[in-house]
């Protein structure tokens, strides 16, 4: 296997290939859109110069080389002429195919999973994010390292596939990798334990959790910033943000909720990443309401929505959790289509057309969130001893006290509260 390309002094010339398989698994997207997404993925990685891209029609997969001999020779001539150093294949490539193609073309090769892992490694900022990416990378590389007799490069802020100084070699055998996996899982367990403590603390506070999910670049972070006033990185780029962010939001009704921004999904999201980021994505499982943010201006918005649904199902999201579809980016639509969507929005209570960029439709969305989280409330009588000052203050702070009478034994209160508030009170 070739030495990873170094991008310290100059961009690496890269070429993107999308294999159009005519047999095998069902593909939702048309090849041209899939290629465009692959190029966008490549552009999300810094220091790459995308010098070309194309769709390669494949009647069947060649076990040893993926492509046929004629196509391999044709592509090699193209790569030599363009001085290509890195080839990105938008699909799965086996270790044998990767080794043979790299030898034949004299380039470094990454498949779709390797590219997404590299992007995640570049973007992860928190300790948890870095550990999750390392765990996913080790799981991905495990069989490749053993079969290809190569080594694993690790570096701060990247996996070493496309370069940079600071690599440290790890013995390329299964036992060494397994030991590294165990070590990282122990470190990650400590971080996950802290996250669970935070979740437990939130459960004691009667604030509903609203989770934003959606395809990468659907505008989740822009919507999050618009709703909370936060300054989470929001760029027109795939996987611009990875680390989850939570902020409190006061709805027009005066109700307070916690809004959670999660990592974006993508078609064929590597299973290693779904497993490694499960602790982060479990914020969605804790949600009282899910906002599925869709880029309604994208030509394949329906296919993207289906991919998000598949991942949510794999995470075990309960069908009983209410979900709104937020049709974002209506500002990019032509006026007639935009008006038609707004009319359709008014007819569907679980669909909300908005523009996170200019705020259109946001007030109606916030009102709908408040209505969906307006739990049924029960009235009951409580008797608190005089020493229970903290519990009494909590009840008044929540605004659930209808009346209060002081008796010789303490305070008699008439309260009207939701099931969530009752549970939080009992946990005090």
C-alpha cells in the first residue's frame, strides 16, 4: 500500500469515481446526484484539489479489481495526465480491490467509508468526538490491516489517510488493534458516563427535549442558531458540525424547552460510525419531540428523508415519539412553489415549511412545538412540612401552585402539573 499523501505544502490532486452498479443492492439515487454528493464530500476535506469526477457504469463488480481491465487502463491514462494522487471511490471497496487498484494506478485510494471517516476525524473537536472517530476508524481498518499487511497511521486531528506529519505506527496485527480498541472504549466509557450524568440531571428538570435530526447540510445548525441565538458553525458544507450542542429555548407560550443539535446523517453512513456515535445519537432517543429538518429545495429530498428514517429506525427511535417534518430552505424555491408549500404546510399539522436563513415560518413552528409539548395536567393536593423549603420553592418556580394554605403541620398546596413535572418533583 502506498504511503499516505502529505498535504503539508500543497493541495493533493484528487479524482472522484462513482460506480453505477446495475445489479446488487437497491440504490435510491440517480447516479448524477450521487456523484455530486460524493464531490461535495470530497470538497469537505481540506487541502484537496478535485481535478475531475465521473460515473463509471458497472454491469458487474470484478472481485479483484472492482472495474474491468479496459476501464482501469483508461482511467490510469487519465490519472497520469492529470497527475492525480488520490482517487475517491464513492462506494465500498474491498481490501484486495484497494490494494490492487493502488498498485495498478500508483495512487492512494479511499472508498466512501474511508472518506467519511477522514472528514469526521478532521471535524471532531471534543474529546468524545475524537474518541468516537478513532474507535470507528479502528473497526473499519481491522480486517484491512491484517489482510493487506500494512499499518495504522494515527495523528491528532486526522486519521493519516491523506497526510500530515505526526503519524505514529501501530503494529499491524489483529491483537494490537483489539488492544487499542479496548483502551479507547474504556476512555469513551468515562466520557459517556459523564454524558449520562448530565442526562440524569436533565430528567430532574421538567424541560422537554427537542432534537434536530436530518440529512447533512439540511440546515439544522442554521435553524438551531435562529431558534436559540447560539453561534454554532453553520456552513454550506457536508458535516460542517459533528459535536452535539444543547441550548435552552423559551417558546412564545413562555414554556422552556431544551433544543439539541445532532450530527447530520447521510446515505450509506458507515455502520462503524453509527455504532461509535451511538452515545451521542442517544440524545435523540431521550427526546420528547423530534424535528426532522429537510432541505426541501434539494432534488432528492424524498430520498434523503428515507435515509434519515432508516438510521432513526436502526437507532431504535420509538414510533411513539412525536415528529415534525421541517421543510427548510424554502427561500431557495421559486415563488409559486414556495406558496404551494406554505398552503400544503397549513393542511398538515406535522409539516412546517420554514426558512432558517430569514426566519420565515419560524413563529408558527415554535407555536406548534409548544402545542405538541403541552402535556395534560392533573390537579392534586400536597402537604409539605415547614422544613421542605426547597420543594416549596421549586413548585412556585414552576408556576404549578394554584393555592396555598399554612397549617400547623406545614403548607397545604393545590397544584396543577404535568406528568413530567410530577416525576421531577418526586425526584427532588
